[in-house]
């Protein structure tokens, strides 16, 4: 295939598109959309988001050094776009979108309950790059819809109807994986175990789809490497009762 030497922009696509919530020192909350973000470290768990200094959110996050990443589902794709084209200085986007805001556990900001996954972050550094400043932050906890988690503590993001962003367009995330980590070198026995696991999970999800109950959140606290034990403890919140779940899943490293 002949290649075009394209220099117009960064062509790394698709990317996640997420809603960032933050709070200023007067207690005012704001939300905006970003696509220039991602995971930058496994341990300690770190993410980066890049923000133009003229954004209201830039001001809020620089002040508090905290923010929450909210991963939206396809149901609210219009709100995702709206929050990315309307400035918080002129619009109360949280009110207009009718988002249900819940208090963060580890940071002074609120997360959007309509998003199946929310990630609480504390800023560690800010690096000016050009148009954008890159905020590198440590993940200090996450809120995950209970119906995305299985009994082994694995998160089924594919059940979250998530969105990706690709060169100006929003796309639905597919529910069907075309491979899994290490499958290219996996032994036949492991492949069979994986396939069996998948059959069980898809049976489970079709039966739980029929009983559409109110979605509950699982709160996952991420421990920093400063602690002696680096185990990630997951705490399932069921009404007022807390049930501890530990991931039995084999750890993958990237
Ligand atoms: C799909 C999409 C992705 C965006 N990604 C970013 C981004 O990565 N960084 C950024 O600073 N602005 C980004 N924006 C623009 C801001 O979301 C937008 O300017 C917003 O109105 C800023 O809100 P605020 O002033 O209330 O903080 C994006 C907008 C859209 C629609």
C-alpha cells in the first residue's frame, strides 16, 4: 500500500472521550469534555489530561489540583458534545444537562452518576506543551457501576456502552472482543478456559439484562505505592452494607 506523509496533526486515533468534573475554592462545580487524555503509568496508577489554559476547568483544576474523570455511555453522547462546545464561564452545564452529582470519596469534587465509571485523580505535575498544558495525576479511587463487575472482580467495560472519539466523530465501543491480552501466545488449555468463562459471562449478562434494577456503584480505592501492600482492595457498596471483593484475576502488566 502506498502511504501518505501526513503532517497535519496528531493522527493517533481512536481515543477515549470523557467528562472531567472539578470544583473551585468557592465550591462551584464545572464539567467539560476532553479527548487528549490517557493512562501513563501502571504503578502508581497515573493518567494525563491536556487542557488549554483558557478553559474554566483549567482554572478550577489548577486551584484544587484535583479532578474526576467520568466515562460516559452512549446514552449521554449529546451531553458529551455539549459540554465540549459550551464554556463554563457562560453556561451552567451541570444544571442544563440534569446530571446527578455525587460527592467524591477521595477528592473535593463530584462525579456524574449517569456515567458508568468515574475515576478520582490528584494532580502531581503540570507541564506546558504548547496549545495545551498536560496535567499528570495519580488515580486515588474509582466508582464503577456494579453491573459491570463480575464475581471475580473483573470490570466488563464492554457492558458500559462506552464511547470513543475518532477524528471528529463519536463511535460506540464494540461489545465483541477480537482477542485478549496474550492470546497470541496462550496455550490451548488457557484459550479453552477463557472461552468457557466468556460463555458463562454472556449467559449471566443476558439474564441480568432482563431484571433491569437500579444501578449501584462499586467504589474501588487505589492504594499508592507508598503503602507496603500494593494490593488493590475493591469495596462493593450494597445499600448501606459493604461487601469486600478481591480480584482473583491474573494480573496483566503493560
Ligand atoms: C470531543 C471533544 C474533545 C475535547 N477535548 C479537549 C481536550 O482534550 N482539552 C481541552 O482543553 N479541550 C477539549 N475540548 C474543548 C473543551 O471541552 C471546551 O472548550 C469546553 O467548552 C471547555 O469548557 P470549560 O471552559 O467550562 O472548562 C474538547 C471538546 C470536544 C467536543
